[in-house]
C-alpha cells in the first residue's frame, strides 16, 4: 500500500480537480478527502453514502441554573468572554474547562461536542472516505486522522495498492495530520507569486517530516517566466517537477458538468494528467 497526499500550500491551484482526474486514471485505490473544513471532492465524484458516523471532539461548558448561585466568578475568569448573564455562548467557548474547575458550587460541567460526520461512500471510481466538520467546530486535524485511518483499513482489507488523499491547503494542523507517515506528497502549484511563496512553505513541511515531494505546475502557461523560476527553485531544493499542465477552459467546462476533466475530454490537459499518474506510480521518468 502506498499513501499519496496531494497538497497545494494554498487554495485555488486546482488540487481537487487533479485528484478527481487521478481517481479516474488510477486503479486499485481508495480515495480520501482530508480537506474536512471545506470538503468538495464529492462534488466531482458523486458518491453514494454507505456508512455515516458521528465525529465527537472537544467540549463546551454548561451551567446548571438550579445549582448556580450567580456569584459571577465564572464570567470574571473566562478569558474568551464566553459567559454572560450566567449563560455559555457555545460559539465563543473554547472548552478549556477553567470555569468548571473554579465554580464553588460545581454548577458547571463540560459536555462533549458532536463536531461533525465522517462517511464511507461508493463512487464509480472506487471507495471514497470523506467528512464534514460542523459549523464553528475545530480539531479538524483529529478528523483528518479518522478519515486516513479508515481509508487505510479499507485499503488493507481489500488488498488495494494506493490511497490517494485530497489534502487541505496551507501548512497548519490538518495538513500535518494528512502528511505525517505518508509515502509521497504531490504538490500542486501555479505560476503566481502567492503560489510560489506557498510552495516554498509546503516543501519545507515535507522536508521536515522526511516525505518525498514531487511538484506539478498547474496552468503553467499563464506565466512561463514564473514557471521557470519554480523549476529553478525546485532543482535547487532537490525536488523534482514531474508535470506541467496547461491552462484550458475545458477544465471549467468539465467542472460545470460535475465531471473530472479526463472523463470529459481527451485533450492536452487530460493527457498531461495521465502522464502525471504514470510518473507517480513509477512507470515514467519525471521531467527533471
């Protein structure tokens, strides 16, 4: 089993669109959408939910009005301003539990949060493990771990070869949870200043964890000078650029129809994505 995490360092580079196409091209795989804060891979893959599970994480304070003496101590010590008029604002409460510890009448208890759901679904391309984090809920790194664990379990049980993970943008906790222990990171970037900056950050994260990183430059022909700078930077970092995918309106047309582009068209973009997968699975040499 080989675990491949597709990351971008920033949003909007086309990461999910490419993962949707890899879902079509790759065989013997399980798909996992670890962008749990804003999951959208299901929009391309049209899954049928087979198993729905609750995700519990974190706690929120609750004040028992019958036991509360309205001494005001909890409101005074709450650093988050979550307690007013002896009532807890669930959105503002950070679940630290300090109010419950100092309440002289033990009127405050900490209750577990039902923070979202995770799903095992079937698509026409294979099994998809995905999740939906609740509004205002946190601990998405923990939910990412749940999604990955179940994807691994299914892959091992069915004797499949790959887990393809649509990772979250950025370099924060959900990214680290998606990346740690993976076999490879496929980094999708674009030839813009923000894309170049955030590629540098995500490469640093991969190097910190000792994860093999490969780079795909999406929409490379929008600014070929910046594309050349990215290639030079990657060469100096010892990171291989394995694909250059051109900008083409056919990608937008495919998205409008809710289809991965390789299923919608067999043009230049689709051909490059197919070549990209052959490089990732080790059947073709990289560009550099």
